[in-house]
């Protein structure tokens, strides 16, 4: 039997759309798929879509036309694009993937923390120059990692850091009481939190309340020896303030996977800053295999009238 | 009361000798210390030394003069220099530090495995060229790490890899039955072990039995996609065979902290091999603070006639 629910898929890389189509069709022949690879196709078919399966690159301006829309499954953990749209009726469910990005982000965060403590940039430069330059490698044992945001991703990152022997503190609105976190700081204690962390790791959702959360004053609270690691969204940090803090060596450095504007513009000062590591938004790869599985599980639940997994709280904004 | 035991300290970096002197004198005023910063001083004083506190840079040719010698505390985990000397009488105890290198080496190994999976060399090069080049980062989850040698260091490295979600197998002469190791391979199963590991990590001691253990045939048993990581001693791997395997891409690459000759000579082919990462023997820093503590604990035991910690089995050679 052919399902009557019409699913519109969009992703900004056309070959990924093909991969999704393949994965979903292989798993369920009966699925009614509308694959769209550009805005024109979205514009053409969004009116009949019951479900949208797409990520943070979805052009939300077309949502006003989605008269049949019942559910959006986001491919991204960050759903701020959908949240910003004011035309999604309250009855439309929005879900985000849970549990798949944490392990990737933990590897990214631990990898780059170790890249810093092991001075890998220097190691790679030395090799090019054939320079044998022994130095004392710092251990991360008993360093303090401050994880901002103890959602699904932040919790996993915190847990793995704990397993690596790092002391972990958390910054989170709602108390979590996680056994591997030494102390949780509330919204009012942000400065105390920032003052003691050797690594400040941002895994917060981007919402009206968190945009620009780290500005001049907050960055000045950080240790001079501390590093900022942002794997969430660029606008959580005020970019001008961060550039200033890095240039003045108010903090030791930053590892940035996300930016106000992506791709990071060629002329951006971050590119040539010695104390910045830039990665091109790769800390949590959105693998079609993982996301198709999540979508199929939720689709089954949707058809059976059960609760979906990863439902976004529209009031909180994430 | 002044101890009557005369302790000769030698380290190849003179300022370290000063640091050791400071640390030991601060802890115990009564200690009879002979600090030597060069071979001439060793030659002059070794005859009266009861105890030698030194590392793998100790020039063992002077040991024949050490008529009073009762105990050597090595600063290095590798004691092959002392083992090679044929003039150390059987009654002389040799001890090596235990428990301090494992945590450092685990950070090094996990750090470089993540540097490989996260393609950090490429990331750093891209930044210099202001290139935004998103790629799919591999996860190390469910990769197989093969740890060769499950001594104090290897066990710690294996445990931390396990905590990071890597599947760990071991190669070890004597069965250890460690719960976090999926399978232990014996001496006769080296090839089977090498065939399934994605990362082959060498933490074996260098002895008559292990020198040159990985040669042409063993390297050919490894997966084409596998990496060799050597944090023990260079001569465990036949260097010519390794260069060949790397040039012919029989293996994906190597992370090398140790070499046949150190410092690695300027003209050595490793320096410019794209699939080799060279570090200057820094994976386990010998911190005077850590080693002085170990020495003082063993000195107390020695004076009280108790068993020392980290006694080397002279028959096994480590």
C-alpha cells in the first residue's frame, strides 16, 4: 500500500538528495517522496507536502506556502532557521535528530584539545623544516573543561572528556545533576564558570536568549591561558569581541567550527590568526545513513500516532 | 643523620640535573648526592656510587668501574641500555618507573589517532590557504586498535582507547585477560593480529626478542588502510622495511615518536614523507617532579630492606 503522506526532501548538496532517496526507497517502497535539489523545486511542490525532511539550509521563506504541512524532521541539531520563521503554525511538529551528533562532536573536541596540548601545529611545521625540537607536552589530566549547554550533544562531550581524565564543569539553565560533572553553573553564574575553565566548549542551541551570549565582558572573564571551542553556531559568540580578545591575547586561542557567515569569507581576519584553528563546519557530519534511520523511525511513529523522538519545544526555541 | 648511601645522578640535560638535585634535597636533606652533568664527572665518581639514578642516555661503558653499585633506578621506561651492558653484576637491582608514562602516552596515541581521523594536517594547510573545504570526518568508533605489549603503558593506552569507543585487541606474550580488551593474541598469532588492526600501536619493550619484530612480512600483513604508531623504541620496527611499506602505500601511514637514531638525521627520508608524522620523542615526558617522587619512594624502601617498585626482570630483559 502506498503511503498517502507526501514527504518533501531538500538538501543543499544534490547528490545527498539522491542518497536519501535511495536509502528511504530501499527501506520503504511505499513512501511518497518529493525530492528537491533547488529552490525552484521546493517552490513547485511545497504546497502538497505533508512532511518536510531537511536541515539548516532549508529556505524557510517557502514555508508560508506549505498548506498541508504537519511535521518537519530537521537533519540538523540546530533548528534556529525553522524557529525564526514566523509562518509555521503551532500544530506543525518540529523534530531534531538526537543521539547521533554527540559521539562525533566528542571526538572533535577531544581531538582538538589534544592537538593544542600536544602542540600539533608546531609539530607539523617542524617536520616540514626537518627540525627536531623536543618540548614538554602538557597533559590534559586535571585541566578543567567547561561545557556550555548540557543537551544531548553537550552531555556526551562532557562524559567523554570526563573519561579522558579532564575535570568537567557545566553551564546549563536547568539543573541536570550529572554524576560526571563536578559542578553545574546556572544562568546567573556564567562569569564564575568562565573564570575557571581551561577549555570553554559551546554546545548550546542558538535561540533568542543565547545569541551573542559571549561578548566582551564574558570573554574577559576567561583565563588568559584558556581556549574557546565553538561547535554549535557562530552567533553565540560576538565575533568582533572574539577577534579583539584573540588579538589582545586575553585568551590563549580558539577552535572554531562555526561562524557568523559560512563559508567563512576569504578576507576574514580569523584565517591568518596564529591562535585560531578553523574547521569548515565538520564537527558533526550529517550522514544520510544515520539521518534516514532517524526519519524512518519517526515516520513510523507519526503514522501510528505515537510520540516522535526529538520534538522541539517551540517556546524554548530548541 | 646523613645517609651513607651515595647516589649518582646523571641526565644529558644539565639543567635537569639541577632540578633533580633541588627536588631531592628539598625532600631529604640527608641524601648523599653526586650530581654529574657530563661523562668526565661520571668517570670521576662512579666508583664510590651505591646507587645510580639515570635514564636511557646513561653511558653504560662506565658501569664496569662501579664497584659499590647496588641499585640502578632508571628514569626511562625503556631499560635496554642497562640490559645490553654485560658488566652489571646479577645482585645489582634495576628498577624502572611505573605508572607515570601510561597517561601521557594514552593522550599522545588518542590525540594522533584523532588527528588522523579528523585530517588535521589538511585542516591546518587549508587554513593557511584560506580554503573552506568541508569533508566527512571519520569516526574512530568501532575502529580496531591493536596494542602491542600490555605492560603498564600498553594497558593504560588500551584502557583509554576502549573508553573512547575504539575496539581494542592486544598482542602480548603472557595472557592478561583484561576485560576491556576484546581479544589477546599470543606470540604465534602476530600476523592475525596485524591483519585486523586499523591502528597498530607499539608499546613493547626493546629486548633481544623484540628487536626488529616488525619487518617486511609483518608490515605486509597490515591493512592498506592501517596506521602504525610507535611510542616505544625505533628498532622494534625494521626501518628500511617501514620506509618501503610507506612508499609503496602498503599501509596508510605512520606516527613515529622514536627512531633508530635520535635526533632523526636531517637527511632521513621520513621527514618529507606525506604519510608520516614525526614527533621528537616526546610522547612520555620524563618530568623530574614525577621521577624524583618515584626515586624517593624506592630509596626509602631500599633503606628499609623492602621490595622496590618496578624491578626489572633481568632474564626477560624488561
